[in-house]
C-alpha cells in the first residue's frame, strides 16, 4: 500500500525535474533520463513545446470528439446551491438616519456663530477708517471723466457711490 504514494511522489519529482531542465533552471542529468519513464517524459515535454510553437503540428479534434465532450457536460448534474437569505437589517436603516442627523447637527453647530449674534457685547468696537475726500473741484477733470465713462459703456464692474455714515 505504501508503494502507490511513493510512485506518485516519484513521478511528480520527475515531472518537476524535467520541467526545471527544460526551463534551464537546473542541470540535466543524463543518467536520470535513461529510464523509459524519463525518456517518455522528456519527449512529451518537447512535443508540447513543438505544438505550442507550431499549431500545424497539433491534431485538430473531430466534430465527434466535441459532441462527446458536450454530451458528457450535459450529462453531469447541475449543482444548484440555495441562494443566501436576504435579511433586511433594521438597525442599518436606523444607523443611516442617525448619520444624517449627526451630519446636520455638526453643520449647525459649526455655522452657529455666523448666523446667530452672540449675547455678549464685543470686547473691541471696530473703528471706521478715515479717508480724505477726493479733489473734484477741477472742472476739466470732471468733464474728462464723464466723457470717458459715457464712451466706455456698462462694464463688468458696476460702479456705486457711497455717502458714508450719514445715510444710516
């Protein structure tokens, strides 16, 4: 009974050795190829290589062969595994709603200072910058500016006037 596994292991070792010899990964030992099995294995490896390099050497299977393979496949029983049960987890839907609520709460919390005025008065009162009024007493400059503004037409930037703090 132990001879059978040893023979299979020996054949596998031979195939591995011949494969490494053909690939150039190991040195060829002629004494191992002098056995009938070694010679057959060596010839088979070279035949496979020749057929892969030249498809003309390959034997084309007949239509009868294809029909036998097809009928053998049809004769095999179909293995149908039961589909897994689809369980609808209620807690998953609840968690998604909780995630949306948490996102909205975090946005409101972060935007709160921008939308709601704080109850405490600010520690520093902002001071408006003072600017000198432009000298518009020169009538030639005023006429020149008016002429160019009418020639330019409506631009991309709208011009507005600012009266200052008196309008408030």
